[in-house]
C-alpha cells in the first residue's frame, strides 16, 4: 500500500470532523500477516510518526492498530502476546486515542480474542481498547458460530464491535 502522509491524513480527519464523523484509521499493510514485528515495529513506527495529529483529534479518531493481523488460525498465544506489546508500545510513545484490535484469523477467530482480550485491555494504562470481530464465512457461517462467538466475547466484559461483515 502507498503510505498515507501526514498531510493526507490531516485532510481525511478534517473531512470527517466537518461531516461529524469519527475516523477509524488503520494500517492495511499487514492484513493476514503472522509476523509480530509488523505490528510491534512497523505499524508502531507509522502511528508514532502520526502521533501529534492523532492526539490533536482525540474526539474524532480511533486507531485500528492493523487490519486483520494474524491470518493463520490456532497460533496459541501469539495474538495476545503481540497485541499486549503493541498496546503498551503505542501508549509509551504517547498515543492517547482509543485503539481497535481485530481478532485473529482474518478477524474471525473466536478463541484467542475471547481468551486474551482482557489481558490486552489490562496492558493499556488508559483502558481504552475496543475489540473487533469480523463476520464473514467463518464466524458468520451459521447461527451457532455467530451466537457462540458473541456470547464468548460478551462474557469477557470488554468493549467489542462487529467491525466488518458481509
């Protein structure tokens, strides 16, 4: 993907503010990647570069750390461990915006997000993380999959959304 510059991002945020919309900004470069450094180094570098702009617009910008990072299913604690590190790092560089973290398995795997969402949230000194399920073929395949995924996440007590659906 072509990097969105500081000035381009500023225009996007201004358009959203003028329209009364909240921007959900995300790095799309690592969709489906299983490499933790994509999140803990490269995405962090981009968000750090945009920090001042993001923080100037706290009421209009939510940062989705990376779209659908961790495509492979059943990777144990990799999703939770990586996002604990990423959330701590984003806060350490001074980013104050609400954060969104997508589920693993292209946003559709229920196990890791249910198991580790609380741990990721607890890693945030601001306690301002939203967790996102994506409802497509896997999570949305039938009523049971959808209900059990939603019920499991509700039991964690974290803030969650259906971030994408089709």
